C-alpha cells in the first residue's frame, strides 16, 4: 500500500516537473519572438 502511494506521488512530482519545463521552453520561444525593445529578456532566457 505504501509503495503505491509513493509511486503515485513520484509520478505527480515528475508530471509537474515536466509541465514546468514545457512552460519555460514556451516562455523562451515567446521571448525570442518579442520586439527588439525586450532584448535584455532574450539574453536572460538564453
């Protein structure tokens, strides 16, 4: 019973981690598409 709870917990944490990574990647893509006025953000994202 404890093993099942631990597994589901690890799965949830892993899913959240990948979700955050996807959001970061998306944010970086959006930052690169922005006008030249936001160049400092682009260098920070890269």
